[in-house]
C-alpha cells in the first residue's frame, strides 16, 4: 500500500466533499487510475460501476489520509475548524508565536520522546490530531512508530493551528509585523492616545499604521487591540471620556458587540466586577462564539474564579452537561449524569469540554474517551472553579483523586495556584501529596510532587499566607523550611554573557573599569528578558533612547578583544545585590532580571537616572519586576 497522503495545510471539509464526488464520477466512468487508487484503500470496492456509491469514494479519500472512515474524517475536520477559532489573548498569541523556530521543533521532538516513554499526554495528543491514530486507544498509538511530521502536526493542532505549515507562516508574519525589540510598536502610541482621550492623535497613528484596524489572521481571535484598550479605559475613566474614541473606532468598521462578547469569554482570574461591567455594557451572556462554544462554557474553563462565573451564570442559560453542572457547583445536576456505581451515563458523553478550543489549557481532547476520562474532565472543571461540594461528592462515588490520567496530579494544580480550599478538599478526599515525584527530573515543575511544590512556594514567597497554609496542609512546617540554610545561586550562562558585554562596552568607552551603566548595556546587548523589560515594559521613549545610544547596543557577536576590566565598587555592589535577591527568593540561578532589578530598585543611581532621562518609569518597571522575579 502506498504511503498516506499528508493533510492539506488548511483542511477544508467542503473541498474534500467535492473531491469525493469527482472521484465517484471517475470510478463510475471506469478510469483505470482512479479504480487502482480506490482498490488500494478499499479492497471490497464493487466491481460494477453502477454499484459504486459516494460512500465508497468518501471511504477511499478518508483512508488515503489515514482515517478509519469518512465520518471520522468529517469529525476531525470539524474539530480542527473549532480549535482554529478559539479565543486567545494577544499575550498568548504573541507569546507562542514569538518562540524561535527551533523551540517549536524541540517541542515537536518532545512529543516523539513522550510517545517513546508512553506518556499518556503525548499519546492523547497523537490520538486527537494525527489522522491514522484518530480515536485509537493509547495502546495502539504506543505500539506504532510516529514520524516527525506527525509530531509537528500534533504540536500545531494542540495550539490552535491547522497544520505545521500554517504555524510557521503565521509566526513569520507575526515577526514581520512586530519588528524588533528596538522598534516602537505602533500599538504603543495608539494606546497612549486612547489613554489620554486624544482622538486626533489616535487618528494620526491609525492613518500611519492602518494595519491596527485590520489584525493579522493569528490576531483575530485575540480581538481588536484598539477597542480592547478603549473599553479598558472606559471602565476606569467613565463612558463620557471614551465615547468619541469608541464611536470613531466603530465608524471605522470595528465590531463593538463582538468585542464585548469576546471579552466576556474571559481570562484567568478575571474579576467579578469586570464581568458585571461587561454585562451592563451590553455583552451577551448567551453568546455563542464562532467556535461554537457558549460564553458560559468559556468562563467555566477560563475564569478560574467561581465568583465571576456565578455573576455570569445568573444571566446565562447553561446547556445540560456533566462538566457544566460540575463547574457550576451543582451537586444534584452532576448526580443525574452518573449511574448507581458512579459511572457516567450515555448523556454525560453528549457534550464535552473542549479545553483546546476554549483555551488556553492545551489539554488534548481525546475523541473517543473512556469513563475515567469523562469523569476526569468534569472533576477538573470543578477544581478550576473551586467547587469542593462537587469534588467531595464525586470522590465519595469512586472518582480517584490520585488519577494520573493527565500525568500531573490534580493536587499539584491546586498547590501551584495556591487554591487553599481545593487543596484542603483534595487532601481530605485522600490525595497523596507525594504523588508524581521524580528524583531524576526534580528541577522540572512537571515532575515535582505537591509536597515539593508547596515547599517551593514557601521558599519563593515566604510572606504569602496561602503558601504557608498549603505547606501545612501538605505536612510541612513553613518556619522550619525558611530556617534551613540557603544554597548560594550560581550565575546563569546568559548573565555571564551580559557581564562580558558590559566589559566590552566599558572598554569601547575607554573606561578603566566596569560601571553600573555598562552593566545595563551588557544586559541589553545579551537580549531576551532584560531587553524586553527595558524596551517594552518600562515606558521608555524608545526612538529617543535608540537614537542616542545606537553605538552602544551592537549585536552580541560584535566584540573587541581586550584584557578583562575590574568591576567598579558600585557595579560590584549591584552584582552582589542581584545574587542576594536570587538567594532571598531561593532561586538556583542568578539571572539578568535579578541584576536589572538590583540596578534600578531604589529609583536612584546611574542606571535609574539614565532610564528616567528617556521617559522610563522606573517605579512601573520595579513594581512589575517584583512580581516577575
């Protein structure tokens, strides 16, 4: 049998239906090539042309892609269309597409590695997104060889792209639109004009950058940034302040109702106050998004805030489903979907949560689940919404709170997010805080136990009351943890490079030593997080800054040979402060952001003064750094 055909970069069910009809015509006409092609995939194809039906041609096409049947092809294409229209924030879009190409390649290879070690997560992804594995049991997936192309397809589909080719095309388009970190994105002056209520300034920016009104394809699901920004300021400044701007944006063709509805789909930790405001502003509580998922169902998966969900639920009409009842805390409703032994009834399978399409979880959606997975989905949604009554009821009827169906224990999720009531409930129901520990890979969050996670949270944020209480629930003594000696952190490789570049900057300036300002330029030349925080977060006037310091932000590879220069006392003190900051937070490595924070945290000194001179808000920078270190 010949090799399977690859799916088109942009699968289209309408196109495949036309292809099936065209193939049927050729088969009925006795076309030898078409008949040979059909018999290779459909050995029982009728020999009499008049007895060949459309279903035969459809089966041939489905099997050429690797599907077991035409109905499975139809279902797969429908899944792909729904996921492609999922709602994502601009941050999640840009964060994913900003990955370098080799990072995506590495992620795809990690799926292959997961398949080799029979990771259930990898197996479910392949069963959900690779045609020849579609709907197959995991045992069959693990027994087969997987190609790199199939792993790439699964990785792209997990993140809402129809194919690997489209992922790469959109990433390239995003990079061209975004430009470099040293360029002022047109969205920034537009946002500044909106914040100031300056319609004339906004008009000028949009005239110069009309693309702000017409997002790229990968940005569409994130909504229009201009309308989102205007509504954000309307909430804070009042409707009168933003009315001229919003009316002008609507006159340019932007859809205010769609934007309100999209925002009501929400994001993690959205507040009840914001949900209430969106509803009062006109967002439709019963809207069905283009991906076919209702607003309330997005909320149950995305909000992670039961209070906000309840505000919406009071105005919405929920569909009947096991997982929806679980997310709403409806214990009786959940019971109606379970039989006397606690197993899901057939009705529990009719409407399932699509965690990928509703985003941003990326939990692969197995198209042919067993009872355990149906229960897991409902219990997981109950956890996301803190519905401890539902959790206790399901656990009492046999749900295993220590399930590793999705590899990471549910208790880890609750501990990592500091959901104290959920942690307490899970432990009361028998959750094992030591489950999931892997001594060989303990540095990875994925392979920590809940107890290890609880310890880590106390070490990273000693004053957090929730972290301390959760540690106690996991059998730990927070004070004893904090009394243990701290292992000195080591310098991260990128910070070593930044220090070398700081020396290069000092040498070019003819200085006898390296000073704090040189450290800043070393960090900027090394790139990545420190460069982003200075150029994109600090509110720096980037054009002015770049014009003045262009000669000092050369590529990292452009260096001058010279003997190492000593550190000035102030530079040495900043490095020591960075080490102390990392040690205080019990980090294993000192990174560039620790040094940037040390250079600016008091709002004074050469670096703080330099940034402030170019319009940066050191206070804003430090406030955000404190949360991100």
